[in-house]
């Protein structure tokens, strides 16, 4: 069958809801696998890393493909643990739709709600698969009410369960009267259905299905399917919904000959034992080919040109070019990173959030500092979940989302790079901004000793929040050789990354006010040595304020726990700016230091009798207290 349509979907879930098992079942049901793999046995198709198999959790995004008639589905199995939420957010940028997996036993978990909140915000078409209907404690009607209350009121069931909670649980088609119930849900966003219902009419199943398809594609309604990834019950219904309700990319009639400029985004990078990088790209327009010069753009505004030397298309490895909708694996670009774009990036920008914690890594075996540093740089280059920076003393700082991530990094270093590392306790990522304006000048001495044969004058000034580091010249560009100008600017940026107290300085403009040299004695090293000293003096005169990153939060807690929860929030530095009583619970909103989020979230279940739900996202910063 000739492929006419491409659909890229993600499988998202709270940890242990069974999404990797569902991925295996989908690949089995569509003939890709001879038998579904097992998370417990470590035989899954998508969790390929030894650490993923050993821990039984998904850490990196994986891609597998299957076909349904003339539709090719690229299935992206994403991490479910909260520490790897950046992986989830990164994957969303390449998806046409999503399958959100919920356990029929455990029900809606806090992280399930965080995921659904993001999916609804992005209006990403989403199917909900209620897994584990064959497990003791599985629920149907009660869980549907929970889905509508906690995830979205526009949840529409497409099948039903007989014998839920037992090994013989099976799924069955809904009775005819279910079309009327679905129509009542869909009428909120369909004036024609609403008018028909008000007039006492009965919509037929075909009309209701068409309305559901439209609203699902718009991210307004969410079809619900019950089933079991282990027994396969409900999976054919899910495959029908994937093919019939999620919007696919249709192949152009002149496939491969489009004149559109190439647009594609890098969403994952792997590195082979030899060090060669393989990048995963989602093609959005044009034709992506090897051996053609491409312009790659980064979020920081920089760009570079390169040629792909090898390319394979997910689901069709024999085809040597990527078309709109394709996911491709490409090699030949050493500098390629996650987040790079060929051509213009998609509207909406990146959705993944910066880490807010950091730790210092040290090798257990003295003398392996260089190996550890190189290994961490290699990890950070291929995975934005891992960030690094070099501290003033030469140690390596690792940027984190959470403690589980730290454990995984340590295990990865030991298994894949042969370096055992120890980490300091995690701490918040603090940074500084200039409080005012300051200037400093150091000149070549005409008489007496000179540590550096270079004259440097610098002025530092505050810049708008979020603007980063700016660099300007008040000297004539031709007053210095180009190599000296480059040495000055590079030294300014390196010195600001460490800051006067080992913390980066940001939202600052540095202006070169004076510069001089003595030919032929002065070399670039003189400027590299003098610039940090002058810059630190200018910052001292300007003064700096230390800031900590903060999160906006929303917490839903039972009425009787208001006092203990708000007291604990205050103890962790949180500030409450809203409290709304709704449906037997308090909805609290406010701001909390990023470093306190993990501590408070660990306490919330005990404070709220296990009923508390928490959402938070990076949202600015505030001076440390």
C-alpha cells in the first residue's frame, strides 16, 4: 500500500501507567513485532538503553513506526517521570497528536494532570487510553467521572468494559443510546448539535462521530478508550481512533518535487561509541536530502551551515529523502544539537523549561577530572536534560531537574563512559544582575612593571530582564587588531559566566570604553588576562543583586488541609496570591522558589491526605532573601 499520509503521535503518561507496554502492544498488533516486549523482562523495543531496561523507566525519546492502510504512524514513546518532563515537552514540538495513558486502577495521578494541562494548552489532539482494565481494582464509570472532573469535561468514551477488574475483562462497543450522551458533551462546541438537542432531536452516530473528529483535531474533545496493553483488549479500538480521529499530514501529489524551502527541527540526538552523532528531525516542509548545504539555526540566534552525509526515514529506510511529516535519522553534522532548526523554527517556539537545580560532580578516582568533564560535556551536547558549566575552580557543575535525573546521570557516566562520579547535594541555580552602573580602567604603565601589556576600560549597566548579555564598543573598531577585539569580547562573556561570586551575571550590557596595546609586545593573552580583573572591578562599583529562579504554582487540596498546606508553603518561601474554593477543595495559586518545589511536593501528600495535586512552571525570579 502506497503511503499517502503521515501521523506523528506521542505516548504520554504518569510513570507506571503502562505506556511502554502499550507501545509494544501497538507494534505487535500492527505486525512490526513478533511478540510484545516486557518492561519487567527488559525486552522492550523502545527502552533500548541498559539503564532504561534495568530501571524499568523511559528516559530518552524513542521512535518506532507502523502502518494502518495508507497511513504511516511514527510513534514517539516519551518519558513519564517528572524529572524528565523536558523530554516530554521537547517531543510535543514534533507531534500531530498524543495518546495519554491512564491506569484504570490508580486513576488520574498528579503528573497525569500536569501532562493534560500542557496538552490542552497546546491544543494538541489527544486520545485517552485507560489501561489495565484486567487488574484488580479497575474502574470504568467512576473513572470516567474522574477524567471529566480532573482532566477535561470533554471526555467522550468510545467503548465500554465487561468484567472490569478481572483477568477476563473485555471491551465492547457502546450501545446505540451512547451517541446521545456523546452529543451532549460535544454540543458545547457545536452549535448545530446544541440546536438539535434543544429541539428534542436525536443525532445519528455518523454525525456525532464527525463532530468528535473535528473537536478532537482542534484539541477540544478527548476520546476515551478502555483496554489492556497486556491482553490487547481495546487496542484495535485505539488503532481505529488513531487512524480516524487524529489529523495526519497528507502527502503532496508531486511527492519529492515540492519547491518549498526545507524546514525541519532536531528533537533528539544520539551518539555512537565512536562519537558520531545521529540526529532525529521532524520535516515540516520541503524535501530534506543529503549532500545539500543546509542552514541550521539555534534558539540563541546563531547559525551554521552543514551537509547531511546519511539519512534514513522512519518507517521507510529505503527512501533517501525526507518529506513533510517525516521523522528522519541523519548523520554528518558534528555540531548538531537538540533544538536546532533547518530553516525557520515552527511558531510557538520551544516548550521545554530550564533546569532550576545544580550540583557539582567529582570523580571518585582522583586524576579523572578531565575524563569526567569530557563525559559530561558529551552528555549535555546530545541531551538538553543535562546542562553543564565550568566553575571558577575548574570543577564541573551539572544543571538538573530533579534527584532521579542525578542518579541516572551517575549511572550513565559509569556504564557508558567508565567514569564513576559523586555529586554534591543539589542547590538552586542563583544568578546576579547589576544594581547600577560601574566603570573601571586599567592601563599599560609607562614606567614600572606591567602584568599585562594591554589597556582596557569597561562599563557595565543593567539591561532589561531576559535580555542576557550585551556587548558594545565605544572605541573605533580599527583601533585594535581583530584578534584583540575577539579576545576582549570572549573574555567578557567567560568572566560573566562565572561572576564575582561564582554565579553567572546576566541582563547586563558591557561597553568597551578604552583599549590600547603596545606593538609588537602585546598579545591576545594580555587582554584575556586583564579583562576579567577590570570587569570584576566595574561590577563591584555597580553593585549586584543575587536572584533565585521561581515557579508559578497552582495546588488543589482538600478543604480541611488549607491551614497545614499554606503554613508549609510559607515555610518553604512560597507566597500565596490566590485561594479559590471550588468543588470541595481549595485551589491555591502563588509563587515559590524553584529550589523548594521538590521539597514541598514531597511533603504535599502527607499534608493533604494524599489528595493534593500540584502544577508548577518556571516563571521569573526574585531577589534572594
